[in-house]
C-alpha cells in the first residue's frame, strides 16, 4: 500500500487515501454481489428464462471485481491515476467520479473521436 506521495506524484496522500477507501468499498460491495449471484446459481435449477440473465449478471460482476482489483493493484504500485496513453496525471476530480478511469480527458476525447 502507498503510504506517502512519491516525488512528482500529482495526488496528495489525502486524495490517495480517499480513492483507496472508495475503491475498497466498491470492491467489497461487488464481491458480496458476486457471492450472492453465485449462491443463486448453485441453488437454481436453470429451467427458466432467468438462468441466462443470472449468468450474464455473474459475468458482469466478475468483470467489475477484476477491474476494481486491477485499479486497487495500480494504486498499491503507484501507477493508479496516470493516463494509460500519455502518462499524465488524471485529475482527482475525474477519479472521484470515475475511479476506474484509465485515461485523461484529452486522450479519452481523442479515442471517442476516432
């Protein structure tokens, strides 16, 4: 875990702690959701039309857990909050709204325009 801001980092220790707490809370919530969905899968007969919906929900929850885990890992290794394209710091405000953001606004706009 990151305890201090590294030299040249664009996020303060307080901001990193806030983001860490947000990611941890979301990750725990998604893990609980995934556990509940898997329990439904074990208990279900799979005979009705909701089986496909349940499998789709499990897949989406697994993907969310993986993305949140990867973001949490990037936070721990000091690469969280850096644009995957230009490596510039992603502003704290963007990360608070979109904690899984991997690109800065400029790179995201260029990607969407392409």
